[in-house]
C-alpha cells in the first residue's frame, strides 16, 4: 500500500468560489480524503485543495484519478502528486 498527497490548483477561481465544493465532492467520490492521520492516531484537516489517498496505486494512477475528478469543475487546473515516505506538519487543524 502506498500513500499519496495530491494538490490541485484551479486557475482563475477565487478561494471561496463554489467550484471548490464541486472539486472536493468529485475528489471524495474518487477515494481522496481532505484529512490525514498522524502517527499518534490523531486526524488533521489538509490544506485547501490538498488530498490524501492510500491504497494499491501508482503516482500515475492517482494523477489520472485526480484529473478525472477535477475536470468536473469545468475549470483549467494543475495537479501535483507525491508519494509519501514520511510527512510532518505544523499547525494543521485537528478534526
């Protein structure tokens, strides 16, 4: 099993635009979560338009899934996928 972080940027869209809800719903339907679990078992909210997915995936399959979801917004976009070996963060909001 592999864990990935995916970042989506919608071009020409304001942060509070309703189109982000379309993105969030589409990503969730494709298995992406907007939360991440720490080593101590606590769960935290990811940053805006960042998603976590864990499973038997490759970076390319995660990218394809994110692209499929993001096209539902009807906006131009960029997607960045990274496989996690180790992650750390500061000041994320606990769920």
